[in-house]
């Protein structure tokens, strides 16, 4: 794409990935970020041997495409894989952290579900699928297919951990499309899980999802992309207007304390949160097309990372972390055993726990002052993980609009973006509000968007 220009508005992980990929494809790229730093919610704080992430602690890589992208950035040697104990997950029941069963034998003996709840699971293959054009909530879908116990002590904490969301409001076809698609294609979650795996193997797709982070934390990933983009990245950049020019391209006017400019571009990538799109002075037709996105709900979330002497924590911390069902009446959504997952997250003899507060379950708690938040977090940790001592490290991050909620009716927003991109085939609208809230989804969607823009030209 020699002599072709691209403007990317937004330098979170989606915008940075799209910009890097467009540059690799030969575009001259300009990235405009209104904040003073790139990375959005992703950053790493280190102090005294402890490490705290402001957003995600890891990436659940779903395809080789993501690993190839990281290798292209020269990050292959910086990738860090988790400790073996990270395969073990905990949900809470009866006030205790209980291992999530990973097979039929563990399911038989687990106390996470009642005997009747376990029996109910085996009827799932015989439940009729929902109508293809329906839009059930995660709660309705789960209760109908798996039973109330599976909702209260399985799906509820899981949705709290991924979305900070309410299963009664989240749309199953958008929030957990893998479950919806298995039922629609194979008639059953369980039967579909086996058959889809066989189909992938038959098609030559042997990739197994793998969780990773980076030496130095998630900031390593952001820093490498910033380094790759160099002077192409402009921070503290206020967007003044976005217009479609007479030749079918884009004219983006912006300014900061150093310079004012009008960028002429062949392609445009909007990579800002949905609630920020309406604040950008877009040209009339595009503004109208994307106006519905301003109504997407976002959950407020705070992360309070605490460091403790190992001797002051009674739990073995032999897993990824623990998620809390709403029925258990804890204040936090969950706690990640960060120093058990990856190395160099705590000094020798200490452990690090990252605790998530708020979400749609308890939005007011996310806004508590740090001292009050630490108090309620410590109450939960003392009960749940047998924490005895006081923290020797603490770091709080708060995001008032942290996670997009893929609620029932979300297809309206999907259709709005699809319509805009159909009208302007040199436009891509990307971010965690589209195609998945996880870091891996953001990476893959950004790479795909860049490829589509290149192909369209």
C-alpha cells in the first residue's frame, strides 16, 4: 500500500494493534490519542518487587495469528507463560473457595454444585435449542439448559469475572457466543464441545488456546507497539473534526500543545470506547450511523492489588484465582492469585492478590475511597483466603466505564457499526465493545480490520 495513508483515532490496545498492522501492510499511519499516554486501561505499576496491572493481567490467545503478530513485534522472547497451577480455578460456595471441576470425576465429588444440580447437567443434550432469531439472556439460557445451580454457582461468577456483568441482562449470543453457536450448530453445549473439537482437528486446526503475559508485565506489549509507531503516535491530541472528502477519503483535523494539523487519509480507524465516539465531531452521515453506540452500558470496575507476606495467607493460592457468586454475599467480584500465575509479581516470601470491585453487581463500591475499599476487600479476603496480616503493598486503579455490557438487544449496536462500515468501506470501528471484551479479541479484531481496509483499497 505504497503512498496510502491511514489515521487511527484512539491508542488503546485496539488502536495500537490496528496501527501496527496497517504500518506492516505499507500504510503511512498517524495515531491520535487524546490522553497523555497510549495504552488505554492497560498499564503496569511496579514497586518494591511487587507488580500491579491496571487492566487485564494476561491474554488468552485464541489463534496462531495473535502469536505471529507478537513475534512480528519482536516480542517472542518477552512472552511469559503461566505456572502449571494456573489451570486450576476456584468459585466460592458455602463461604469457601472451591475448585472448579475440570472433568467428570471432579464433578461427581465437587461441593460447588448440589447433587440435584449435578444430575440436572446431564439433561442438557436433550434440551431443545432456542430459536435462531431469539435473544435470550445468559441467565435464561443457562437455567433452561443447565439448571439453576449452574447459573448461581457457575455462570453468575463467570460473568462477573469476565464482564463485571449481570447474567439476567447479558445476551448469551453476544456475551458468550461460543455457547450459543455450539447449541445452534450441534444442538447441545456438551455434544457440540466434542464435535467441534473433532471438526477443528479434521480441518487441520490444532491450535490450543494459551494464556500469556509478558516479562515486565502487560506494559511491555504497549511499550513495544509505541516504539514501533514512533513519531506516528500523537498524544494529547484533540480531534477537531472528521470529514469525508470529495475523493472518498478522510480529512481529520486535530491539535495539541505542539502542533495543529489536518490529516488526509485513505482509511480511517475509530478505536475509542463506544461512549467516546459521540464526543468526536464526525461528519453528518457517519455521526448519525454511530449515534446508537452512545447507549452502550459500561460497568465501573476498580482493581485493588494487595501484597502480603506469604505466611499471612492461609490459603494455598494454588490456582488462577477465585470468582464470587452473587448469592455468596461477598463484596468483591473476585481475586486473582497473581503471584501464583506468573513470576516476578511479588518478592520472595510474599504474594500478590488483585481484587476486582464493582461491576454491575455493586457499582457504588467501585467508587469508594481507597481506605474504605481496602476495608471491605480485607473483610472478604480474611474469610475467603484466610488472610491474617495487613497488606505491605497496595495499588488502586478505578475505571468508571471499564467493560462494555453485551446486554440483550446488543444486535442493534452491531448492526449500527456494520451499516457504517458498509457505507464507508474505508472505515473500521473497533474496540472492546465489538467482538469481545478480552485483550485477545481486541488484537484479532484489530488485525482483521486492518487487513479488510487494505483489501478494500
